[in-house]
C-alpha cells in the first residue's frame, strides 16, 4: 500500500509540476516571443525525416505590422466571438459534437448497408476558438484524447488569464501554419502574394484566412472553387469582426 501511495504521489507531483511549467512558459510569452511551437517542431522533424532537408519560412512581425484586414478575416473565419469569450465557446463545441455524432451514425449506416465497401472515415469538425488552437499548437501534441483535450482547456484558460487578447492574436498570427513549411502571416503574405503582411488587401486576407483549416491542401489547389466561394463569404463578414 505504501508503494502504491508513493507512486500516486509521484504522479500527482509530476502533474502539478507540468502545469506549473506550462503556466510559466505562457506567462513569459507576455514579454518574449515563442521561438517555436510544439506543432512547428513536429513539422520540422517530419520534413527532415521524409526529405532530409528543412524548408522553412517564418518571420515574426509586431501586431501593428499585420494588416487589420487579415486580423478581421481570421476572426471572421475562425472565431467570430474572439474578443467576447473567455477562451472556450461551449455552444460551438456542443454543435461540433452533435455534427460529429451525426456523421459517425451516417457512416455506420452506410457501412451496414454495404459491409464489403471500404468505410469512409467521417470528417471530424472542431469547435475550437483561436485561443484553443494556440494552446494546442504551442504546447501540445496533435493526438485526439480526452486527456489532451482537458489539458487544452487548462492551457486555454491560462492564456486568457495571463495574456491580453491582442497578444494572443499576435502570437497566433505569427505562428500558425499557412502551407508546407510556411508559418506566420509575414511568411504567408510573401509566399502567396509577394508582399508584406502589412499590405494585404481585404480579398487577399480573406483567402489566407480560409486556408487555415487545411493550408497544405489549399496550397496545392489555389484555383479551388470552395476556396474562392468561402473567401467571398468571409470578405462579406469581415466588416463586423471586432478587433482586440
């Protein structure tokens, strides 16, 4: 029994130490730019393993040097309640769970009707806010487990408590993936439009924002009808997006 209690105590101590480490890193981000994120390091390792070389574009630019058009477009596309919520949009998560459950049920019915036909994996939709996406990309792995999701919520609340909304958006826009080895608004603007992030037009900003859920796929399909149509939708919604 003593050995078991000692083991449980060590696990609890390790868990608390990990949370304190995460909180300390987030607190430091109020003053220092993160050199890289967990997601970026994973992508870099994948490139080196598959290609034997690293193709990387990223250049940090201050919040004021990122076009307001891009800020509005990303908020309109990814998280239209960004300035108002506390980091988590519970209603959006509930809707995402309902859509995912319906998609899984439909896939199961299709499989039952045609058991010999390969089952198509249903598309999983998320209800993550910009702050949640940042928490995941900064410090966590990409695995889908309840434990990792719980950790994401803890880090999301820490980000919201320790950093301003403006700082959260600044870090997000400078670190998010926008293509194969393309990270951050400045690299994306240069890569796709040969201009700085400060000079992006509303249409260009909307196009970049629409790419965020699947940047590598849209990078290969610049003429996608979905990309063009969704960009027009985001462009129309940008005027009502509130900036921090």
